[in-house]
C-alpha cells in the first residue's frame, strides 16, 4: 500500500480529545478546549473535477468548546491532499467559499456543492508535506507568514487511531491562539 493510500485511511473519520480533557481534569488543570474533528473526503461534492484528478479534498469540521466560557467555535477547513513525486503526502489549504455559511459547510449537509473552478488556494498557508515512518505515522510541519509580524505554525502527527495537532498563531512573541502542547485527538466510534 502506498503512503498516500495509507494516509487516506488515517485522515478520514471522527476524532475528539475527551481522554486528554479527562486527564487534565484529574491533574486539576484543564489547558485545552474540548475539541472534535469530523473529516471526510468530499470529491463527490465537487463539480468540474478534472477527469484524471488524483488528489482528495477533505472537509475538516473543527469544533472547539471552551468550558470556562461556555462557547463553541466552529472552524471548517477545506484541504487538498496529494501524493508528491517522491511518494509523500502534501497538504494544501483552500479558502472556504465566501458564498457558504460556515455552519452549512459540513460533511452532513446533503445540499453542499462546490465548483472546482471556483476554489481558491489559501494565500496565507504554506503547503505542508508529511513524512511517514512506521514508528510515528505521518508527521508534518508548516510555518506560514500571516502578516508582517504574524506567524502561524501547524504541526501534526497522525496514525491509525491518534491525531496530534499543534496550531500556534503569534504576533511577534505573543501567542494569540494556541497552546504549548498539542491537542491529542483519538479516533471516535460515534
């Protein structure tokens, strides 16, 4: 099985960090929000894909519930995953179409349709390439410049049942969004 085929089986599914939250509660210090990802391939919802298109578009629904503030942030993302010439996997981020409300940009929306010709690559996000090893699974890291002194770091490690994600948005030396440690998602059966 190619790395890309293996990656497709790893990236798709439902993930949450409830076990991490329980451990943090037991330690008396909840650091992370309750987080959930719902990832699905959405090529079948995209019109005008080229006939020989080999990549997969994944709609990643991200939900972050901040217990102390009793609010949930919904952050959907559209990613293209492709196999590189050397057999690795590259992630390219796309903009969520402006015509679609983020509450409607979900995998469960039967009316969701996208047009390949209207999709826009995110100009801010540097594509990320995943390295694979049997010991750690897939690992990728990308540092993007979001402004003159604003950076965004994305670092991920994925395997069959676990998905570690660290996202840090900084302005200068000040962290605007993110944590010193990753959110640890486990595959959910829900």
